[in-house]
C-alpha cells in the first residue's frame, strides 16, 4: 500500500512539473487569481510608449524656434534713380525711361538723344551699292535704334519692380527673422521657403531680361567692330590695286593721281 502511494505521489509531482513548464508567462499577483501580470504585454507597452515619446520629441524639435535670428539678417542694396541732365532738352525722356516702365517714352527719349539722318543722307545712301560701307553703317544704326529703346525700358522696368517689390521683400524678411511661435511652425517655415523661392524666380527672370539686353548691345558693338575691320581690309585692297595700276613715283609728276586714298 505504501508502494502504491509512493508511485502516486511521483506521478503527481511529474504532472505538476509538466503543468508548470507549459504554463504562460502570466501569473497571479498577491495571491489573487484574477489579477494576472503578463511580462510580454508589459514589454510591448513599454516599447510603444518609448516610440510615442520619441515621436513627440521629434515633433517638439520641429516646432522649436530660434530666439536669435537677427544674426542672420543681411541688408539689400537699394538702387538709386538715375538723374540724367538735360541742359537743352537733348535727353528728354531718357530719365523717365530709365526709372520707370515706359516703353513709348523709351523710344521717344532715344530719338531725342541721338542724331537723325537728314534728307540728303537718305538720297546719298539710296544711290549707294547695298554692300557699301555706308550701307553697313546704316544697318548698324537701324539695329541699334531697335535694341537700345528696349534696353532703356528693361532698366526702367527693373527699377520700377524693385520699388514695387520692396514691401514684399521687407515683409518676407521680417517673418523669416521673427522669433515668435506663430511663424516658426514647420508648415509656416515651409510657406516662407516657398515665398522666398517665388521671389528668387521673379528676380532671376528680371536678371534674364537685363542679360538679354546686354547681349543685344554686344551684338551692335560687334557689328560696328566688324564693319570697321571689313572697311580696313577693303581699303587696303583698293590701295594695292590702285598702286599697281597708277604709277605713284616722283618721276611721273606730270600725271598726278587725283583720287589716291592713302
């Protein structure tokens, strides 16, 4: 009988040990069976809380603003208006065209400030060969008359736009350097970046117009240099041809060459 009880105890111990080995990590607290502590769930909650705290700190850092932005402030150079003298009215319209957006006044001002050809010059040029040097000079003058008023207008437009954009530039700079909470959120800062990019694009377009004007003026200057170089070559060729045809030696003074071009 004792042997049977001993075996039964052994089987109970084995069964109890197996039950403990296969049980979940949960266990009762303070001897109360319905209050269970689960270490796995607790570790998961701690991980979620840590992640949420990190996200909160990230968001907090995104909205934290700088208190000393003035150290980044730079100053813009303002363009002064041109003050063009007009003693006898010879530059009427030039001052206005250089300082404001006035295409029609630019044309008028250019005409007032440049020499005009009279009727005698027109008849003289009409009788010349199309490839003559004077016709080349005429082409250069006509090209310059078309380009120069546009350049005057471009300069005037740039001055005028700088004046009109002064308030917008000042307002953007003020908000960018503001240290308050209202202008330092992530969305607000992105909006300020977009506004700055828009202003940079407008400035780049204005600069492109001025660069186009410079290229146009260089074209006219190149025409003048080219015409002068061609005229020098043509003159040299003419002199060489005349010297080979007409004797310019002192022994032939009885037949003086009247149309010699040195």
